[in-house]
C-alpha cells in the first residue's frame, strides 16, 4: 500500500471524524443552539408586538375617520376629554355632602 492509497482511503474517514467532533461542539456552544432558541423566542415576541401594533393602527385610523366625518364623535371628545359644554347647557356643581 502506497501513501497515495492510504491518503485516498483515510481522507473521507478523517473528514467524517472531524465532522463528528466539531458539529456537536458548534451546536452546543453559546453561539449555537441556545442562541438560536433565544432568537426564535425574540422573533415570536416581535411578531406578536407587530400584530398588536397593526390592530392599534386600525383602531386609530377608525377614530380619525370618525373625527373627520361624525360631529357626534367630535362632541364626545370635547365633552369627555376637554370638559366642554354647549352654550345652552347649564352645569350644577354639588359639593360633597357630610363633611
């Protein structure tokens, strides 16, 4: 058996041996499988957050459309958030009873 024959037969075995040793090391080190699982969880969290944001955008667009087109929506905002009244309305303020 010559050196060329030996190299030809041992080369595939050597590559297989290196793969059998290095692949588990690469997968189990901190930059391997644990990092991939962490990134998958982060991706799932970001996807959920994006879906929530999309729903909020749809709701806000509906509010904007209502404020543009519906005078009752404008009145509701004025009353609820700004405390505004119509000119014809009278406000009675009653103090706390018992103190």
